[in-house]
C-alpha cells in the first residue's frame, strides 16, 4: 500500500519507468515459463530452439555468428551447442580449408525438429500478434527493438 501511495505521488516519468520495468519483468517471466514448458514438452529450451532455428536457417555458421544472431554471449552459446549436439540436432564440422574453423550444421534430425517445432513465443502469442493490424505489429517491433537498444547502452550490458 505504501508503495502504491508513493508511486501515485511520484514524478510521472518515474511512474512510466516503473510501468516499463514491470512490463519487462512480465516478459522475462513469461519467457522463462515458456522455456520450462518447451523443456518439458519438447525436450528443448527456448535458447536451444532459437539457436537451432538459426543453424537451420543459415547452415555453416560459427558459434560466434550464431551468438550474434540470437543475442547471447559466445560462452553461453557453447553450452547450448553442446546440448544440441548431445541430442543429435546439430554437429560441429571443421572447415575444409582452415581446420581451425568449426562450423555448426544441422543434422537431418535437427531439420525435422525445426520443421515441426513449436513457435518460439507460443501459439497464443503468435495468434494474437497475427490478429493485429500490420501497422500495430510494426510499431510494437520497433518499440521493443528501441527499448532493447536503450537497455544495451547501459554500462555493464
């Protein structure tokens, strides 16, 4: 109750900041819940699914390139790639011209999995998002990308 009273008297900019923070936290929580659901129902986590989709979309990427596409650190991605390889969904392949380079390629099993995989954000979200007018979808995408860029500018990000 005291927090609500404090926020009601707070600067409007601060109120918006708290609303934004709460929205971000809700997105993170929903993403975590969906990742746990995927792990239980499909034996794959959301980061694994997104990385696998990147590998299938553009075969022969390096771990660094995949990490850039899915916005995780290279060190985090190594664990994701290890687990995908253990599941037989991808394989590491040395470059024919430069044996120091390793490319990540999907297996047939990985390609089949992606073809039938659940959507990364869930069917409910996908349906609701598709029902929006294109202009509203574009506005939402631009706003989220802009927000991500602003947050990424912070020291330590």
